[in-house]
């Protein structure tokens, strides 16, 4: 499984905007916190939070599909890929609702 260091390197390669980077780090922190509270794998869900907007700058009209494809190529766990893919569809019932709420909430904080 790719490490957090791998994910940070990928983020730095794909994301130029400092504001977007801060948002992605904030989502990572929030997701890790909630994963801990719910007894889930913090590292796994932290990766999803960190990389959820990976392709937003490069491919806003195709977000998150291009980033998801790249993460699959790089061997990220399917749970991470699925959570990222699903955050673009808040009406889906097969994803923990907190993931959408966290992204929205941290997007409001600057």
C-alpha cells in the first residue's frame, strides 16, 4: 500500500494551489480524527481525505475520475479509491455520510 509520504509527493506533483492543498490536509486531519473515533484505520482513511481532490485543478470537469484512475494505477486500496470516487456523489448510500460532510465543512474553513 502506498504510504502517506507517497500520497504527499503525489499531492505536491498534482496540486499547485496553496488553498487547495490546505483544504486537502484539513480533510485528511478531520477524516483521521473520525476514523479514530469510529475505530477505523486512520492511515487508510487519511489517504482518502488527503487525496480526495487530487485532480480538481487539472481536470475539474472530470473530477474525481482522472485522479481515481491514477490512484488505481498506483495501487491505492480500493476502499480509498471508492471513498474518493463517491465523494462526488453525495446521494450515494454505500459511503459513510461523514466523508461528504467533512469535505464540505473543511471547505468552509480558511
